[in-house]
C-alpha cells in the first residue's frame, strides 16, 4: 500500500481508500511516521464515507487500518490552500506533495 500511496502523491492522483470499513476519495498529500512509529497518510478527503467529520475535510489515515488502496485516473492540480508540509504535527515525513501547481 505504501508504494501505491507514494506513487499517487508524486503524480497527484486521487486515491480511493477503504479505511476502517469506510470508502473514501482522497487527495493524498503527505506520507509520514508518527512518534509512535505508525505510518499515516495526510490528505484532503473530497467525498465518501467518514467516521467523524463529513467531507470535504482533512484526514490522517493510518496505513495499518487500510484494507484497500486504488490509484484513480483523476488528478488534482494543487493541494488545498491550508496544506502545510512543514507542520510540526508530522514527526518524520517520508514523501510529500510540494505546495503550488
């Protein structure tokens, strides 16, 4: 899954992700490791199911909770204006989408 997510981030492809039983459509922006050693995807969920906040909204999804990841043909031009790859919430960044188009 990490390979697919990395490819989608680098190519700005949308992802369809099944995480904790919820199917989501996400603009993947950043893959990072938490202080606890968990791998997470940071992105902007544009549509689909949710467990806490309805889309569109930010999501941080643990790779260990994902059961399916599909790279979609649909691309996004630039990340959400509030996206900040230098945020202190990201303990160790693995791969990220640069800001701008």
